C-alpha cells in the first residue's frame, strides 16, 4: 500500500507498511521526466487512493506542465481521457494504474496517435503489458518502482533463497515486500507470545527497529529470529525490500526508488535512487 494518505490515516497504530510511500516515488518520477527533458506531459491515473496519491505527488514535484486525467476501473475505452491528457500537446503519457487497464489505453493512445512515448510506475511495471502492446513499441521506455537498492546482506540472502526455490528472481513488484510483512508479523507474534492483534501491534517496532541483533531473510535467518524473539532477545529484522524501520506512522522513511526500462522484451533494472522522507 503506497498511498501518501495512509501516513495520516486514523488507524490506531495498526497499519504498518513494508514498502514506501508514493510521496517518494512521485518525486523520483518527476525527476525522471525532467531528466528526459519533458516540459509537458499527460498524466492518466486510476481513481482511488493509489492513483490520486501518486499523481498528486508527481505533480507537486514536476517543474513542467502536467495535464491530469483520471479514469475508472473496467472502462472499455479510454479515448476521452487520453484526449484530455493530450490537450496541451504533450506527446508523453505517464501511466498510473494497473496492467489490465494500461493494455487498453496504451494501445488506444498509439492507434489514435495521441501519445508516442510513455513513462510507467510500479503498477504498470508488467511483462504482461509488454507482451500485449508489443516489445518493439515500448522499447527503451522507462518507469519507477520501489526497489531494494544496492545489495545488502538481507537482499542477497533473500535472492539466493528465492532463486534456489523458483529458478529466477521475480519480475513483478512487491514480492519481497509481501515476504517482509509476513515475517515481521510472525516475529512480533513470537515476541508478544500471543496471537492477539493488539499485542502483535505493540511488538512490531520491537522486532524491526534498532537496537537488537540483526535478523535477515532466508530459512536459517528466520529460524534464528523466531527463536530469539521467543526467548525475549532484542532483534532487528532487516527486510529484503526495506529496512522496515518504522516511524510513528508505521512508515518506512528511507530506502530506494528504482528506475527500470523495457529493453529487449524484458524489464531491466537501471538505477536505484535513494530517498529520505524523514527530512521533510
């Protein structure tokens, strides 16, 4: 869950997220557009907390002109919204949503000659989209998504374990984040010696934030973490995706946003941009 609105949600401290707020991704997405020397863009975003939050974060950081247009899920056509996004003459469309919708509106944008270039985000980081549109039509086009950044001991251990089990690393986003979420809850339950939700909530920062012995992903690491949490030792789970060092809002405030591209019919990771939301 990446919506910036979740930071201030009245959740009684039950909401923790193992990924980063789109307050960070929106800034990096704006930087990417500016690096491509785009002084005007169209922004097509899905209605709801995710689409609105990321679109707003982008617009707040973008120094050029952004023509915004929203759409609903399950539309059969997006031509009207595409024309609105293209109204100021932009030829680049920022696609905020999910692959099932993007397969339709990217094709319509190309067929109607409304846009010739696209920037993508985490939700549209998809090889299914690439296959549906055609690799030749999207070759070299870039996007952003939360990423693990430079290889840490935790990321190395997770990657090795995943490759041993499945043969290759995942191309879809948020696989590592889902793993970190499950592990953190399990460690907190052991620390609390309870399955009671309130007690697990109150132990979440205890098992994830410094100080404490570092626990990393992988079978051996998680076994050790569960044993140490159960015995009452201080532990610090360092996630595969992020540090999961949670602030008072349950947010991860430091990490990396990745720059990726469609190249040679695949998704290729190009760069990782660090961020620190705690300085805002």
